C-alpha cells in the first residue's frame, strides 16, 4: 500500500523553475489582455461534451480496474474531488488534463496498452499534479492559442507581441512538467517506475530497453558538449511544450538527491491549509471569470471585437511572421496565423498534451 499524504499542498512538489516561469509569464506585456480575451471565449461545457461524445469514460462499470487504480491515486495525493477520467483511441503513449473550473483527464489508449499498472499510476499522478497545481487553465489556453487557427489573427495582440506571449507560455509549460513529474513520483513512489515511463515515451518499448542505459544517456546529454552545444540544446526546446525526457529524468534525480522527496515520504511536507488565500493565481482567476461572465451575458461585445479586428490584424500578424521567417532564412509558405512551429507530437508520458479528445478549434465562441 503506497504512503498517503493527507492535506498535502501542491507546494510540496512544485519546481522553483515552474513558479519563476509563471511569475515571469504574468509580467509579459499584453498577457493580461490575452488571458481575458481567450478565456472569455472558452467554456468547459463544449470541451466536456466533445470528450463525452468521442472517448470512453472510466467508471465502476467501464475499465473498473483503472477506475480503482485512479481512485487510489486520488487518495494518495488527497485530491479534494474526483475529476472525470476518459480513454481515447490514440496510438501514442500520452495523457492530458483539460479544463478550467472543473477539469478532467484523458488517457490515450496506448497508455493502457503499453504501460503496466504502476506506470499508469505514475501517469495519473502526473495529471492530478497538474490539476492540483492549477496548471490546467493556462495549459488549455495555450492549446487554444497554438491551434486556434484564424481566430488567433483576431486577437487583441498580433505579430511579435502575440509571439512573445506564446513563447513565454511555452517556457512556463515546459517548467510545469517538472512539477508534475514530482507528483508522478509521489503517486507511484518508485523512481524506477517513472524512469521506465520516460524511457517508453522516448521510444524504449519492447525487449532490450534499459533504464540504466537511458540514465547513462541522460548524463551524457547533460554533461557533454561545448558552449555551442549548450546553445543548440536551448534553441531546440524553444518550440516544444515539454522538456526532453532525459532532462526530466535528471531533474527527478536531483530532487531525490536534495533530500526533499525523502522528507515528504517521512511526512514532513507543506499543508494545503497553510496555503496563502490571496495568491496571484486567484487574482488571475477572478479576472478570467469576470470577463467570461460578460461574454455569456451578451454576444455583442464579442461580435464588436471580432469585427473591429478585421483583416488588418491578420495582415499585420502574417507580416510579422514573414519577417521572422525571413530573418531565419526560411522561405517556406507563411502560415495563416502566427502559430510557432510547435506542432510536435507532444509525446510526454507520464503526462501528455497531444490533444487527447479535445480540439480547441471546436470551442471558439462557446458560452
């Protein structure tokens, strides 16, 4: 029986880089405006309905084994409620937490097919960690910005300003995975399980895959190379939503070596009851809710905003993107919207944001 952590605060597993990146994100010029506009157009209702119609909901009569496993993870991390859990048909090992006030989790079918019970437990712990750390609002917003298509060109910020917001969100998004990885370890309480899941995510599936060899590979990645290699590593991450698996493994090793994990396992961890009441998060949440309520009450403000944006912003955004691509020597076709080329498969077990059963393009203008 895994140890349980009554009243544990998400501060116990949140990585300092996660908090620092989120603080920096909130200071990016225009971020407040983007949050209000985007989240005012989104609603959990269509997100949930799309998933309910296209995936399989886990419960006592559907995947009962996974249902029991999930309930045990929720109890381990002392989650205040049970978040709906779905399984969607997808051949990539992945998962994702989606939503705002009432988030839910979606597992790709490959996650259940290719991972054992303890590894699935680590995946569930990772996603619950995202929810308890209040990551899902901004993650849902980022998914929308990256895949919102033509509507992105009608944002109140365009061109370089919008790209700066997206770049800052991507930087925070990568750091948030480091926090959720720690929650994953607390859920399964076996570092080799998390390492094995990261190995599988990277392609180490089947006979002959070695966790120890992968750890050695991770050390070579971090310790080897010149200053130029360090720059290449940094640039390679700019358009990714998740750190490389070897980096995540190294961060977990350092957390264990620091003694912080052992302290939590011994019962010495911050309590939820001691969390600050008036956090910066709550300020942003109130701003989002205020704007969203105005959109719900009347469609006119949205219509006026959409009309005022017009095609001029689209031309400006495309022009800015063309300038960036020209500076980089890329002569390929300019996209219709200033979405950075971050459309990787986003395989990220033990978490996942590879568009489980939800497409943000389907939630534009929702109430």
